[in-house]
C-alpha cells in the first residue's frame, strides 16, 4: 500500500486578496458542525459520542443534503479498478472534490448531493434502481463517518472516500448522473427472465 497520503489532503486554497484561508482542522470542524445541523440540538451530543466511540453516526437526509447510493460493482465495471484507494482517487477526480462516503461492508458508495435531488431526478431514479442505485432523501438516514476518517483502514469501517472540502460543499447532481450513466453502459447485461 502506498504510504504517501498526500492525495488524502483537502484541496489547497490559493491565497489572494480578500480570501481567508482556514487550516484543515478548522475546515473539518466547520464541516462536522454543518453535518450535525441536520439533527435537533439535543441529539448532536449523542452523534458526537457515536463518532468518538464507533467512528460513525446516523444522520437524517433530505434537509441539508441527500445521498445517491452507488454500488461498488458499477464503479468496478466502469473503471476496472478493484482496490479501494484507487477507486477513492477516481471518485475524487470524477466528482470534482464532492464528498463521497464508502461503506466497504456492503461495497456501496454514497455521493452527498443537494437535498432537492430526489425530487428533481425522479425520472432517472426509476432507471437507476435496476442497477441498485438510489437517491436517498427525506425519511432516510445515512451512516456518516467522522470527518477525519478519510481513508480505508479496516474491512468494515465506513470512511470518506472523497472527504468534504468545506461545509455545504456537495457533489454536482449532473456529475453524479454522468458517472451513473457511464457505469450503466459498462455493466454486464442482466439475464432475461
């Protein structure tokens, strides 16, 4: 395994007049607080405790963000890549830094997208479900890892395949749809019933 973890760092921000640059720790703390804003205030302490103890907590979807579930087999069919770190790099590049969570236990990826995506992409969703792709919104919960869990460490531990660069930075629905469309063309045909 490559010991160079430079690809795990958040994207650098260029200094310019009028641009404030925040260290990675500040950006991660701000991202954590933004994620926790999906919960009522009394539940935020419980979520922090779960992050400390279990590295993951359940957050409700459909308010600040939704999530598109992408099966790992779709990404493998598209790229031919089976190693988690290389798939992570592919997602970071393809989704232009939008945040993606990996659940290695079930070999699924969750691209965080605007909360409105389930409503705006409902026609495409019907086609996607045949590939086990779904857009999860209101009424759904997602296991969200600690914001500093940014690499695969053990077989069943959920982590950020593509970390959040900053609060409210999400994947572009168009880029996610293009990724799914490209993967669909690479998937083996389902046998006819």
